[in-house]
C-alpha cells in the first residue's frame, strides 16, 4: 500500500499537473502488460505466474519521490557526514531484499496456493532483471519489457503526450525462435519501434524539462540542508521516512528540517519558477559542446556521486555564485534484441540495426545537455580573458582575437554565457584527465585503445591513414590480453564478456556522434542479402584529445598496450605492405591472394 502514496514521476507534477499517478498504478499495469507479453508463448502457467508476480513486485524498493530521491542522494553522498545516503542510490537492491526476505511479503504470498511455495530468491532475481534464464528476463528487464512499456504509455498519457499504440498488439510481440528460443516477431516490429520513439519523446519532452530537473535539484538542496549538521537521531529518522514513508512523509520532514531550501522548492511547485526572474537558466545543448565536453559528460563515472555536482563544486571553487549545475542525457537503446527472420533474404535483423531505431539512437546520443541555474545575474564574464587562456588547453586554436569574434557573432556579446561555457568545458577536461589517470571508464578505454592501436599501426606500417576493419577487430583489440593486464581490476566490467555487448556498439556510435571516431561503410554481399560493413578511423579532434589524455593521464597503461601491439604486428610487416599494395591496385585476379594475406594479419586493418 505504501506505493499508493509515491508519485511515479517524482517532481514532474511541477510542470505537468496530471503527473500525480503513483508507483502502485504502474506496478499493476506492469503486471498486466507482462501477462499480455507472455500470452500464447511456450511457457508453463507456473512460469507465466512467476513473470507476472515479478512484474508486480519490480518497484517495491522505490522510496518517496522515486528517482528524484536517488538523484538527490547521488549529488550529496560524498559530502562530509552524508555517506549514509549511498543507501538510497539503488532501488533495485532494496527491491531484491524486500522480495527475497521481507516477512510481510512472505505472509501475503503464503495466503495464495499458487505462490505459497514460490522460490523467493528466484522471484527477486527476476524482479530486478538478474534471472539466469534470459528468456524470462526479456519480460522484466530488457529494451522492450513490461516495465518500460507500461511507464512509457502511462507517463506520456498523464503528461498529455498519449502514444497511439494498440495494447492488444503486445500479444505476440515476442515469438518462439529456433535459434534464440524467443525473439521479437518481425511482423510486430512497428510496435517495438513506436515504443522506443515514445520513450525517447518522454525523456526529451518531460523527464529532461529544465523546470522538472530544477525540482529535482531543489529537492536535493532540501535534503542536504536538513542533514548537513544532523545528529545520528535525525539521520535515523530520515532513513525511516525514506525507507517506510510516502511522498507526504518526506515533504513533512523537509518542511520541518530544511527551513531555507523548502520554501524555494514550494515556490517552484506554486508556479513562481525560481532562478528565472533575477537569475537565469542557461542551457548548453549538444551541438555547442566541444568534443572533449561531449566525451566528458558521457565518460565520467563517479561511483555514488553526481558528475554535475562535482562540476558545480569545481566551478564554485573558481567563482562562488550559488549556482546549480545539471547534466541531462537520453539513454539510447543498446540491447540488440534478435528478430525473427523476415523477407526473401531470411536475414535475421536485430532491434538496434533497424533504420528507424538507428534514428532514435542517433537522436538519443545527441540529447546530452548541460544546464546551469543561477539565482542572480552572473558576473563570470569579467574573467573572460582568463578563461579563454585556460581554454587553450582544450582547443589551442582559440586565441583572444578568435574568442572575441565568436563572442560577438555567435553569443551576441553575452560574456557571461560564453565564459561559463568555456569554464565548464575546461573543468570537464580536467575531470576527464584525472579519471583516465586513476580508473578509466568503459568509454575511455575504448577511445584510448582505438587511438593507440591505429597510431601504433600507422607508425609501424608507414601509412598515415588506416582503418580498423569491422567492429570485431575493435572488440578483439579492446579485449586483448595486454589491455586487460595493463588495466588489471580497472578493466571495464561491461567488457568482460566473450561477445561484444550492446553497450559496445552504443559506445562506438557515441564516439562517432562526438566527432572522435570516423566510420566509413561499404556494401558487401552476405549470403542472400547486401549488408553494410563499417571500418573505423580517427579524426583530428580525436587525435588531439587522445594525445592530451595520453600525455597527462593514461601514459603508463597505454604504453604497455603500444608495446604489445608493436610486438604482435612487427613480424607481419611485409604481409601488411603486400596487402595494402593489392588494395590500391584493386585487380580482380588478386582477390584470392588478398583474402589469404588478410587471414595472416594479426589485426585486420585497411586503407
């Protein structure tokens, strides 16, 4: 019953008055959707009931204000005395504990014959997307699952963006498949694509709305004020309210213990929109961000801490202004769900390869934004020349004359707005260098390894422009033993697999979207169909940033990677040169010889 008093969309109601629906409604809807998805599939009734119950329980761990509370905890979990906020970072962990061990839930289940003897550990795994049976997890934790289907349709509806999707079409969305057991039915792909588009629109139009995000930030400020100087008794009271209470309980707590910040939050709820009168809301969207900033806002991963909060703290250390900094993104579809064969080619496509989905992915990857909320007019523009000089570490070509021209023509003379962008990007690069030096992220490892490999190969083979041929070549290099040994425990968890995960393809597309990776495709015949085959090269911005990160951050582990690549390739230098000569000649009679040489090469590269 607790979920009846927890809003599904956190603070979204400050902008969309209809967004007062609750987690309880969503849980019921998710259960119903799971029942539709499993209808007619080769699953026993027992398995279907397990899926339905897991769908019903999947959000039991949510606390007041849902994800808004998690965001607040993430912003302040590393502040002095607030480390206990890490307890609130992951509702799924709490969901697992409740489903697997809570006595009250066990008592309820015991009252129903079908569920009295259910394996609660298995139920908890399925409810949180960790079930070992991939086919069951499809319904509770995948790109197209019961949870996402329900919240996409429900949240859009209550915010006034109803999605025109026939719910009955969900029957048969997944179909039996001889290779994968279950796959998306190719005749129902239009439904999957509509759902992904509706999800992107929900994120772009609602979840990332600047005023809704401001509501989340102000909620975080209220929590920080209430707990910054709290004793153990007050902290324990907050934990009890957050773990056992509803939205109204947390509101009452903050009203009492955050007397300065709470009225500001309430003024937003009442429509007064703080930060938009004497102050400003400054938004920097993806097109105006430099490649290094684009890399930073996606690459930086501070466990238990908000990247935006750390960027805010660094900016305030330079020039205290009482600002709030936010970074919003739109998570792109990355899971390459297989589809049943369709058409004369009988070629099996995957969800993320469909043209419409690729468009959604491109739009999602370009939806990253930095927003700065200022309570009063900024005076950062007085430091314009100083920040221009510091920004030369990001882009040496920006001298004083060029900066003045950009200020006048692009930013209409708004020194504060332009200077703030220069400051944000400079600080993001500093944060990125620090991360690469200590513990590079998944995206860092892919980016740096790609550039190290191509740079080393170009030098060894005297070829200024080389491409790695096919994503398989990149995956083989990134997961090569020497990379794993060089990074040790710092090697990305997501890449510790035998096959490339969907995140790998997503990372490649993001690097291209940033302007740090150059992808060229050519048409090849594959079986009874023509398919595009990509090759991957470097860009000028990418080489510049990789060189800077190598010099200031990742020199040690990348040096070991360079030595290993050189040792692997050097004995085959003559074969590479012969192969390149044949590629340049492109004579049909050389096709067999080219293929033979290609098989000998330890790393597949091309001109």
